[in-house]
């Protein structure tokens, strides 16, 4: 309605300037609007009939070329008089019927009459060019016989009738598209659907990346620098790295969005990526939800299944995964669902088609703690079903709780790849943590002297602020750790720690977490690059 009112306003404005009567401008733009609606409907019908993009493109351009030809052909008055003359032959009548499916036919007939009365035209009686009387509503609703001289007898409907024909064509195209869509959806699809591959009989990894390199020449950045990573089948692998470490580039190479400059990728021991269909084995759930917000979760999954060429009876658990707990909400528009529920639907959409590897790109970014836990539970359920998952995240607790193994990447290289427990045990450290009421330079100095008296130089202050102090000590020196615990448990009465009583509010000892191990591994890598001798003192464990 808004577009129709805009068309009317533009038509009146244009009519007052370029046409003899304002009504002509209104009617000209109104018929243009009608023909655009008809072509839109015809485009939807073409898209419904064609299974692939190239086929739809060919049909669409064929219709455009034919329409341009018909536009030129029917802009001639002699042509229209021929098609609407009384006593016409059956061939002309048949051509009239066939041409009726082209919106340009009705469009040209109306504009022919409008041009005839608005511009200069040849009078067939006097053979002189005369100015028309103007195009108005009277002409629009009247048969043309009475408003313009003709050669011979012409029996043609009014322009209003042709305008109705345009809207009738639009309705017919829309209905035909809806009926055909329903019929074709119930028919078996001709598209090739990827089914999960059979598991390999040997113990080869699902995907094995060896020495993969990727340089972006536009900004001369080495995104991947000999990255090697083996993804075990039926396991969850977390890929950790700072921004710009190469996580997205590795995923792009694995999914076929980018081609590697060097290196090889194997899938169950066989070369991967030579055939574009190989990349159907990998499915990605991107960082942000790619869902239609006005449609329900169920309808989103149905549409995405159609886009992937999956037949209605395709045995896929994605809908079953996403619907438990939703209940009636599965029919609620996605925009009204919680963030965690939307992520579950996005992951379910990535599961459609049964890809061998599911890539989850920061699936809980921007979610509140409860929604994050809901997504974690969903991923654990997939893990219990032996799904192979590659997870990228900046939340270390997420990787620690969900992943079977953790790969740490920095500047395009995999620095470590092992289980979360092995990554943390690599440094064998514990953390005495002090919560502070207040602090002072003297307090920090006294605290360091206290630890120096027990551990010597074998400790490190990792973090200190006005509210928290965190110290790293070797876990092998548990006897000294217990000595620290006993001293601070009786802080008020112990002569060694009484001076800390006014500063320390609480005290605990925690093991090294994954975040600290991640930082230490990156620091170790930087030290190794800066000083090869220093790096040699701390050889990294094998993956």
C-alpha cells in the first residue's frame, strides 16, 4: 500500500510536468507498478521450477530478452491493430493467448494508447502528424474505438481491462509457484546429498593437517605458518588462540573457503580437498546466528534443509536435538527466543546433512551465563553421540569442561596439542591466591620476603593489585605449600604472618588453570623465538 501511494504521488508529479494531463502520469506509473509486481511473481515461479541457480538465471534472462522484443514489437500501432482486429485468424488468436503470459504484452498495449494520445501521432485519414487530446480516466475505462480514429474495425478491450490482466497474471504466477513448491517438495530430490562417511578401520585421525601454510597477499600476512593438527574422530577438539592467531584461516582452509598455499589435508588417511564435494564433510556454525528472525525454529530448519537439497524424509537428528525443552516454543519466531535457544537452533542447522565434522566458531560469545550453560549442555549431548567437533573459543572454562583435547595456535603455528589436564600439568604449578582488604608497597615487599624464606627463588608473583595477589609455586614442593597454608590459617596468632592480618581478607590455594597455561605457553614461545638457548632449556612436550 505504501509503495502504491508513492507510485501515485510520483505519477501525479511527473504527469504535471511531462504529460498533457496529471492523470496520464498517475496511470503511467500505476501500470508500471502493476507490471513490476507481475514480473516479481513470474520470478518466484521461475525460481520454484529451477533447482539450480544457473538454470534460473538462464530462464530469467530469456524472459527479459523476449519481453524487450515484445515491448518493441507491440509499441507499433499497426501491430496492436492486427492482434485486435475483428475476424482475425486462429493463428493470431493463438499468438494472442500465448503472449498473454508475458506482462510486457499488456504493458505495451496500454503504453501504446497512452503514447498515441499524449504525443504526436500520424492521423491515418489525413496522413498528418497531430497532437493527441491527452490521456485521462475516461480513456482508461473506455474502449479505444471511441477515442481515436482507426483503419478498419478494431475490437479491443479498455486499458483498465489490461491492467486487470496484469494483476490476474501476478495472482496466477503466485498461486502456481505455491502449488508447484508443495508438489516438488514432496517429490524425491535429484540433488546429491552428503551422507556421513563410513569410519575407517585403522586408527587414522578424522582430519590430519600437515604443514599447512596460508599467506594473504593483499596485506602480506602469514596467517598459517606450517600448522599441523590431527583431529580425532568422535572427539571434541578446542582451538585456542588470541585474535589474529590463525583460527579463522585454519577453519577457512578446512571448509574450502580458502585454498592453502602449502601443506596437505587428509580425511581418514585419504587426500582431502581435490574435489569440491569433499567440503560437504565439514559443516560450520558461525559466531553469529544466521537465522530468519521472523520465522520459527522449526521453519528455519525446514528451509535450511531445503536449501541443502535434503528430501523431507532425510533421516537427520537436528530437529530432534533442538526441539527437546522448546515445547510450543518451536513455533515461536526466533527473534523472541533466548540467546541460548537461538544458538541451539543454529547448531542444529549446522548438523543438517550429517557432516563428518562440525565446526563451532565461538558458539557462546555474547551469551549470559545461563544461556552459555545451556549451549554447553547441548554440545555435551552431541559429544555423547560421538560427534566430531572442532570448537573455537576465548572462554577457557568452556574448553576445559567440554573438550577432549586442546590445540593452542599462535601466529599460524600449533604450539601444543594435548588434553586439558596434560596442558595444565605441563608446568606443574600451584597458585596461592590472597584476597586483600587493602594494600601497600611495604605489604607486597613483606609478602615476597615471606615466600622467599620458604621457597627461595622458586616462586613467581603472577599478578598483584589492590584487591588480589596471585603467586605461582611448584606443585612438587607440597610440604612448603602446606607450611604456607598453616601459617595463614592461624594468621592472627602466628608471629610469621601476624603483620599480614590487617591486609589479607581471605586465602586459598588453587591449581594452575587452563588460562594460565595458555598464557605461559605463549610466553614460552615468545621467549624461544627471542632466545633459542632459553627455549632449549624448556623443551615442549609432544602432542
